[in-house]
């Protein structure tokens, strides 16, 4: 049985910079190395990070109803508390706008969680089969070599990634993440082939790489 450790950090920019930067190694390698005088020891540190932050110090930047009173500089300073290298290591950046009353009071309950779970279980099973005999068990942990083996894409997808690097300024590490997320989106659809639509969706999840202002 595999156990997943989930770490949830609310108000991410409120954490001290050195604490946040210390997450970089375990997020990348699944281990943490501690050095004390002459001794260095590595420990397993495989976990899923979920973090939340406001778009600005007052919390209303981009809000449809409330006015944001922060200056552009304050907003930039606030967002800069999360470094680029840390953002690079987070697979999905998702903006969550405030919910409208009609959506809250509507009768449409959306897709039931049990059906979503079925889809996730199938995608997980597909990944376990794919990585049988490998050191990894899911797409998120793919090595560079495995990305080359399991994330081959067509010319249209290459053009999208090229555009993401040149126009949106995505780093090599962020592109790496996009490829892994594309693989997962295709798996959730039960599709062994990664299509350009999967790559386009994965690029959408890099909101913070582009900056909010
Ligand atoms: Zn604000």
C-alpha cells in the first residue's frame, strides 16, 4: 500500500522565505538532506504540496465586486515572496475567483465525487502499469529520461511549448512540469497519446509563471 503525505500551506507568502525555499529539494527529489558539522544525512520526504495565497495584500486584486487598494508595487512585492524556482516546482497554478450567488444557490450539484474518483483510480492504475518495474509509480515523479519515453508529442504540441517559452517565459523546469501534467490529462481521458489539447490545458495551469500584473 502506498501512503500519501499531503502538506497544506495556507497564506503561502506569510511563511518565511528560507522555510519556503527549503521545500525546493523535497519537491524536486522526494528527499531532504540535512548537514550538521561533519555529518550529512538524507531522509525520504515524498509529499504532495497544496498551497493557497491571495493575489495581493488586501486580497481583492482582480475581484469583480470589491476594489483592490494595493499599488502595483505592493502587489509585485507580495507575489515576489514566492520565488520563481519554488513556483517552477509546483505543477498546477489555479486561480479561484469568488463564487457568484447563482452558482451557490443553483440546483446543479456538478459531477459527483464518486465519479471523479473512478476516473482518478483508472488514471492511477494506468500509471502503475506504465511504470511497472521502474523506480516511480506516477507521472509527477517521472525522470527526464522517462519524460522522453512516455511524453512524446506531435508538431502542433511542440509549437505550443515553444510559444510558452518564448511568449510566456516558461523555464525549462516549468516545461518539464507541463509535459508531466499533459501526460496526466491524457491519462484521465484514457488516452495513451498526448494531444495538443492536453498540452494547451497544461500550459493554462502555469498562471503564476506569467505574473498576475
Ligand atoms: Zn489588493
